[in-house]
């Protein structure tokens, strides 16, 4: 009887989330350095670290794609807003990326503030049609596997990127406020940020708790589920992750998605947008 009731609750939550937001995106998959080598240059590698870090050494052919370069202050003076799909598509085209390309995201998790997750979320929002992977071990894992690191930048020929915006994964602070009881909120910022102020009812889980230190990728699905259970997060209810402006929470969104859990969402405008609600 209890199992049947739990199943029914899960189905009801999924109906709610599809009604208000839509269907979740497909999960990013992990690949090893050896698998990237085997692709023989057929994938586009995006390096999520800050550009100055990328310039000191990166995977051959990797393109610098850090959130600091592609976010802005919007008309409401809210910082860290990701460029909208049409604008981001123009950026991707200039970088030589086509919507059907295979993408491999890399970085180090730390210096990018979890920017690998922001890249994955951004590609889903733009509507990228090709497969998206996350390199296990990041740049250091690539180097430790005996592969070459370079400082050379080899621009790709510009192309046209046709966006197919996916509004189903975009969550605004207004939508969240109007449907607050439909979600579990998780604040992924530091303890100090949390103490200063947070969205009412949110559970605090710092984003770094979801990093597997050796691989520089999200913790395993088993570890992710155990962490959420420990923090009393219902696994049968959709989750909204947030930070200051959608970068660190992008990592946790990716970790959740890769754990094959019910839908999760990244509050793109973050706490900065929430604070400006009237």
C-alpha cells in the first residue's frame, strides 16, 4: 500500500513539473581521456575554466568557453545573466560550433566555479542537437594520462549555429515563486552566503559536496542519492538548484541529471533575481 502511494506521489509530481515547465533534458555522459583520443578530433572540446587559465595550457583544439565571457548584467541590473539562446547561438557560430557537433566539456571544477555544469545547461537551453559529454578527470586527467597540453590557439572556421531554444529547462524566479510548493529548493552557495540570506524553505547543500575529487566530475549516482537522502531531500519531488547567478547551481543541476533522478532545474537568474522580486 505504501509503495503504491509513493509511486502515485511521484507520478503526480512529474505531471506537475511537465505542466508548468516541460520535460527534462537528456543527461550528459562521462567519457575518459582515452575515449576522447579515439574520437580523433571529431568532437569539439569546450574548456570551462577562466580564459587566463586556459591560456596557460589546454587540450589541443579546446575552445575557451567560460561563463565570465558569456554572461551579462541585464536591464534590471541583475548580474550573471546567461546570454539568451539567439545571442548565444551567434557566439557559438563565431567559435566554429554547429548545432549538430559532438561536444566534450572539460575543466577542473574549481577555478570555473563548476562552470562545466553551466556549459551543459547552456547547451540544453540553446537546444544543442549533438551529443554532449563530460571529460572525466578534466584537464589534469588528460595530462596525467600522458596526453599533450598546449598553449596554442587554433581557431575553427566560423559557421552558422541554428538554435532550437528549449524553454522547458528555463526557470525564472517569478515562475518559481508562483509554484514554490511544487519544488524542493536547494541552495548550493557557501555557508556564509546562506547565512546572509536565502530563499525561504531552501535546503543548504554546497555545490562542492557534489564533486568527485579524483575525477573532477559529479559524484556517482549512488553518492548523489545518498547525499540528498541525508539532507532530507525527497527523491520523488522535482528540485530547483540555485546559487548567486546559475553557475554553481549549473554543476548541481548536471550532477542531479546524471544521477538519473526525477527532474531538476537550474534557477538561471539565481538569488540575485529572486532578491529583486516585488
